[in-house]
């Protein structure tokens, strides 16, 4: 009955596998963590797993997949944390993934501003 810790652990396992070079398997766990967390209204866990999935997709030069997930991240009901992380993730995707530093700078200034 400990769904939240189990689902959160899938995200950590996914990141660990990605760091070990098993990126596809890691992304599968991150996506599983996101899906299960969202299905149980564990929005903070869902947002964290989704954010980590965005970062790893950027590292693997998959900006389109990353941006698709940024839009989902922005729609989650996880409070200010997910909105700030969505801004940061979108900025990184714009700049690093698509080579658009202007929009990235605006998003980062918004995310780190007062």
C-alpha cells in the first residue's frame, strides 16, 4: 500500500539507469513513474519524473520529445515548483535543443526573478 514511495523510486531508478548509460531503460522508468503518479494524483512526483525525463531527453538530443513533455509539465497541478521547473525546462529546450537563446533568456529571467 505504499504507492507514493514505490512510484517515486521508479523515478530515481530511471535517473540512476540513465547515469549508468542505460538511457532507454531509464526513460521507461521515468515515464512509468510519471504515469502512475499522475493516475493517483501524486502531482509533485509526476512533475519531478517528467522534469527528469525532459532533462535526459535533452542530453540525448531529443528536443522535440523534451518540449512535448514541457507542455505537459506546465499543465500539472503541482504548484509553483512545477511552473518554475517548466520554465527552466522550456528555456533549456529552446536554447540547447533548438538554438533559440532569446526565448530561453526570457523564461530563465521569469523563473529566477522575484
